[in-house]
C-alpha cells in the first residue's frame, strides 16, 4: 500500500469531469429493504472536492457528477429511477453518539453509529483505517456497514480529522489505538450488541489482527490486506510488474537481488546498505528492466544518487515509523477467533499469491479462517478496464463484496456473493 497516497486506491481518472461540491448531510438515504445509497466525505481532492455516493452493490461516484445517478440540490438527495426521473430520498434514521477517547495520551475522536430501531442485538464492528489520511468519521465504509444493519464505531486515526497526535503508520501504535476504540465502543453500546470485532481494509489488515488480540475481539474481517512484511510487499509488487511485462524466471531472480538491496536500506532506516545497493546497480546497469522497476519504494531508491539518499533519504522515504519487518503471520497465528480475508484477484498494489499461501497454511494449522477471492478486481475490490498501455480505469467496487462482509459479521451465509469465490 503506497505510503504517500491518501486513500485506499489510486487509478487513472483522466477525462472525468469533477462535480461542484454538494451540500447534503453524510448518511444513508433511501427506503429500508430497497436500494440504499450512502453519501460520504470526499476520498481525495481536498475540501473543495464533491461528496461521494456509494450504492450497496458497489457503484460509486461523485454526487452531481456528469450523468451521475445521485444528485444533491438544496440539501435534498435524489436518485435516478429506471424511467430517468430523479426521486427524492429520505435520510435513514441512525443513532449517532459522538465521543472522544484516549490512547497513549492522545485524544482521538470517534462516533458510534447504530440502527435507530433494534431488531435483536446487531454485531458491533470497529472500522480500522488503511493508509489514508482522510478521516474515518464520515467515510463510506462505516456508513455502508450501518446501511447493512450493523452497529459501527468509526474514529479518526491519530493525526487526521478531529483526532490529536501525529499521523503515523506504526502498526503497533495503531493497533493500540484500535483496541482503545473497541473498548470505548463496547462501553457506549453496552447491552445493545451481540458480538464485537474489527474490519480493516488494505493497511488495516496489518493492524486489525494485532488489535483483536489486544482487545479480545470476537472476530476480525480484512479486505485486500496482506500476510507479509512491508519489505515483501515491495518485492512482490516488483515481481508482478516484471511478470506482466513478460520477463522470465532468470530476470525475476535478478530483480529479487535488487529488492533485497533496497529492502536492506529501508530496514536499516538508511543507516546501512548503501554498498549493497551500489553493487546491484552496477551489476545490472545494462539490464533494461532495472530502469522500469517501480514497486512500493524500490524504483524511487534506484532513481536517486547515493549522496542524496545518505543526506535526506530517511526523512523523505522512512518518515512514518513503519515496521518494515512486521511479522503479520505471527499476529494472525496468535488469534483463535474467526477471521475473514477477502482478496482482490488482480491486485497490483497488494499482490495476493503469497498471502493466499500463508492463509492456507494457517488454515491447515487449524486457524478458523474464511478466505474469499474476487477475480478481476484490483486493490480496494475495484473492477477495472485495462487500457492498451497497461494502465487501469476503475469502474466500480465489485458486487457482493459489501454484502459478504456484513453477512459474515452477522454469521450468515447467503451465497452467491457476486463473482466471489470461497477458497476451500
């Protein structure tokens, strides 16, 4: 997951005209039992960006965008009907309880979102951020969960939104924050929920299992996450890039020498590894593939002179307290509660082959893990169209993904879930 990119996914959006900012309240709109739509905060573009709409079938876009099926005018949300007319939608009543809680001396902002009318006790899910810097409160995931009838606790990651502290990607600190969030959610929803756990997307897949162990959660669900170290993620991205370009096994082995060198530099926090990096750059200087590598960070390190890396490499490339050798497998192995892992079948940012192998091995050890893969989806569970130059244009979040998450958390099973495949 890119360290410097806000949001869960970035693709080419060339040619799309952005709408003027809307003025409707964030929330869930429509009639229960029918097609509901979530209005949430912008995922990119700053304060001037338009709000986003998200249907539970995965269709998303900008409110008031060109030919958008969702409009907001004078505070009224309208949805296009099959006959082309726009019909005003009522806001679904939800019980929202703002709160503040503390983790490691830092005050964090959160909100508990519950169905206004209870039919039994719904499960409680704490939403764990990915690498994005956008606030968790007002985002689409918590509101989608609420639209599915779950009780949800969302909070702004430290250093974002209304929370204090400095932004970080230190998984251990973020897991402590998430555990504190679940503790606060349990207090606020006492007596009104059945079981409580976490959902983590992308980088949240490194955080949620550790938080679950700390907070004694009842379950963990992860979307498009990884069971590997951040260093392995970079290596797997480079391998996938080269395979897509048609390079053979011999070239892949050489590329792994390069990622070993860049990884050693990162893992040392730029205190060692310069000689190793210089050696592989000399060794493969005449290889065409060396100058096309991107990865998570390898391409950036290869492109810079050693003098610049020695002088400013750490503050520019290693400034988020990332644990480069974080043992994700150990965090999962420590859990005995049910886990759901949902992978994108063609994920370029978080290639899933190694993750699938390790989850299969953990299942073989007896860990209660359910694994689903949605084919022809990229990071974020986005379906896409691949352009002739290899770039991708996203179309929607794949159908069935949101329903799978909600059903699994509810301990239900209403197959099929779109194109999702359950891996035995």
